[in-house]
C-alpha cells in the first residue's frame, strides 16, 4: 500500500483533490482544506503522508502534511460510524494536538464544532477515541506559542468553553471559533479570549 508520495503538484481542485506526479505517474490525493493549502501550488515539489483507503468498489489516497495527522486520521477511522469524510472534517476543525486536548477534557462542545456532529455523537466519539488516540504523538501550543505537553489539561475545559461561548455571543460562526481556538491551552479565559480575538482580527486583515 502507498504510505507517502514525493513529487510535483500538477493541479488542485476546489474540492480538495490534488494531482501529484511521481516519476511520470499522476496520483489523485484527497486532502482537507488546510492540508491542501499547505502542500503548495501547481509546479511546487511536495512530500505528503498518505493513507491508502481500500474498499471493494474503489481506492482513495488521503493526503496529510504530517505523520501525526495521518495517524490521527487512521485512529478516527477505527471509531464506530466514522468514515473518511467525517475523519477529515474533524481534523479540519481540530488538529491532532487540539483533538488530544478535546478528548482529555471530555469537551463535547468542542467536538460539536465539527459540521454534522451532534451532542450524542460527540459523547460517543469521546469515549471511543480515548484509547484509539493514545500514543499518537502530539504537541500543543500555549498562548505564548511555546510547545507544551498534552497530558495535563486540568482547568482548561471551562476556560475554553467560556471563550467559545463568548465568541459565539459576539456573532462569530463555528468555523471561525474553531480556527481561533485551535491549539489554545490555559486556564485564564480572559487571556485566551484576547488571543482568539487577535487571531480573528489577523485573519480578517489578510
């Protein structure tokens, strides 16, 4: 099975499919929006981690910018009722780092930010994913941007929940909230809210 590809981007579709040429052969790779953007433009040389998904009626290559993303994707596929589309949707909202934190905190609200995931589904996934994501290498970013361990999350649940609730009250949508709070860690809601608002303001100026 194919585990990675190194080659040149030939084209990229709005739907997230990337055509990568390796040794004269073009491989169609499906990726999430964030990964697709990070892999570059047509003509760029790229390296992509691949999950080779095989079913009776088709074979699909799913591409990831890091090995931890691929491992998290494969762990998600092992959960009941999670197919490739939902697994990609989850990783489009929560990076492997953030997902590890969500699971450690039993943060149903954070998982419900994923389109199509309700409270019942989120609660079930949190239970299933605790063991499946154990061992997937992750790091998280604190509000200063420093790398921190994802093992100790005491006190973080209420802080992030308060931040998300505050952003929702300000009129921000679920995708904006998910992006603004990605990888945030800490127990000071006011400080986390400032960081999230700064991210949102920075994104609006681009």
